[in-house]
């Protein structure tokens, strides 16, 4: 069995923004290679009175703005769920004003200076009410110093996770039909009806090779559990990594997100046909849970417990992909949101491969 090999040695930075119109405290840390395709953080604080930092080198994808170099995503599940529900309701009920959940969260992010411990459900209700009454985000955010920053960061995180789509559904008579929907287009990375456990483990200590922080989210599941593509994208990395074992890297279609699926199953880690350049749809089976990794020798099970490591890297500039400013975010709140949409699978006895049971049609992706 031959796979493409890609070694990743990187540096990471992360930021904490505090205060709407006050100085932002930026924590940037530099270290060696991360066990899961990112990097460890060390304490190296730097203060900035100019707000969230951006790089002058390299233009951002949108409006030729400088690329954001430091960002974190700490929106709680309660705020994500409520914002998504308001967005979906405004579209499904065909209201005169269609509300974007990203706009709602960006406004609150700017209002709180990124500190969502200040979040109250009534704040989001009031904002949605003003928008439905005819006020615009442009007028509401005119005096907000950092709204554009939070809008760019939250769009990078959430930009491909909602929209219109068609999906196969089963009617009461057993007939399978295509149904048009608007809503969440991202899926849980663990297939429907397969058990798993997880907890908020972002930043936990790892010691293999050297001391570092865990820059992903672990789903504890049985070996062989089908792994699902959270979002549609293009396979960018396939093969062995000393730390992550058999792993897959999938870039979102808009180029803003890089999903890193690691510790896949020994001997048969991938779904059939996984190779660099392949386009996968959200909800497709892409591999299988295992416990490979922590070895320079390929196909070794040196991870104690079988689990899926999932990392999400934000990319504002092409130099960030494997460069000095990788940005990995905490996925715990998002992982709970993704559980609203699970992909049901079936097993083909002859090949022992798993496939999604119900197909999906998404804009911009051919069947």
C-alpha cells in the first residue's frame, strides 16, 4: 500500500481580543512541530494598542485587506445554536429580511471584544429584532472599531456551513425523494448511529517528542467507525505523519478552512478512492477511526486509545498553510452544532467499504 507522504513542521500564533474600544491583548507563541499537524503554544505575550493584529505581508482573500495573523474562536454553543436558528427561520419562512448568523455573531463578538462570557440570549434577540425592523448591519456597526475583524474571522470559520441544498429523504411510504432545504450543510465527523464520547480538550498537554498543546478535538470511538467529511472540499494531503499516523487533509472549497483528520485505522485507513485532488462532499465517508501515529515507521498503532483527532486551521493567506503563522481553533462548540446533522451510512459486504446512505446536492459541486 502506497500513500503520499507529507511532513509538516510549523509555527503557530493565537490571539485574545479583550475590550470593544480598548487595547487588544495579543498572545503569539512560537515553537516546533505539533503532534497533530499544527504546533504547540508557549507563553510569549505581546501587547498591541492597535486592536487585533494583521500582517502587512500578503493580501487577504477579500477586498485586498492584509491577512489576519492571529485569531481565536470562542463562541459558545448556545450562541451558535441560537444564531443558526434565527438565520434558518428567516430563510425558511421567506421573511422580508434574511438574517445571517455570521452577522449576528460578528456584531456580538465586536460588542464583547471577543469575550463571550458576556453573552446573553436577549442581546441576540434585540439585534435580530432591529434587523427585522429594517435597520442594517452597516448602520448598526458604523461605530464598532473591530466589527470588520470579527466578521472576517467568523466568516472564515463558518462561511461554508449553511446554505440551500437538496438531499435524499425517505417518505412514510418508503419512497426516496429529493427534498430542497435551507440550513446547516456541515456534518458530524462521526457517522450516524456510531457511539463516541468527547470533551473540551483543546489546549490539553501532549508530551510525545516534546511538551506541546493539543490543537484539535478528539472523538473517542471504536476502531473502524466511519469518519465523515464535515464540509465539502478538496483532498490536499493523504498519507503518514509521525504524530498523526494515517491522516487526511481536506481544504474547504472557498480555501479558508483546512480540516485535519488523524489517527486513522491501521492497514485500511481511508475510504476507497481517497487521493490528493479528489473532491468530497459534506457527509461523505472519507476514512475510519483508528489509533495510528507517534512513530516514524508507517502503519504503527502507538496511540493508546482509538479516536479521531480533528483539527481546523484557518487560512487567510496562502503563506499560512504551512508557514510561520498557522491558526488552529477550538472545535468543542462547533462539534456540538455538527451533531444536528449526521450522515447515515451502510456497509457493502463484498468490499467491506462504508458509503453514505442518502446523497446530497450542493451548489457548485457536480454529482
